[in-house]
C-alpha cells in the first residue's frame, strides 16, 4: 500500500511554487493570485487569493492520521 500518495493535495505543488516566489493564479476565480501576509514566504503557512480571498493552507511536515 502506498499510503503516502494519498497525502498529496492540490496545495502541495502550489506551496512549492509560492515559496519560490512565483505568482500562482487562484484555482477558484482564476483571476487573482495568492499572496501572504507573512514576512518570509518560506515560513508562511497560509496564502490567500488577492481577489476572492480563497485560502491555501500549507502544512509543512504535519501528519494527521
Ligand atoms: Zn481567487
């Protein structure tokens, strides 16, 4: 059983791109892009769309079983 694969969510590739400083277009409205209030992008756990406020939460290494 490859349980690991089930933990991949849509947020994972987005998180990586956001941390690289890319502008990621909102998956919901497809017009805004995700921004964060955090001082350092690499430590931010929450991004939101600057247009529709749709949230993207990034859980670093937390496993919830
Ligand atoms: Zn949006």
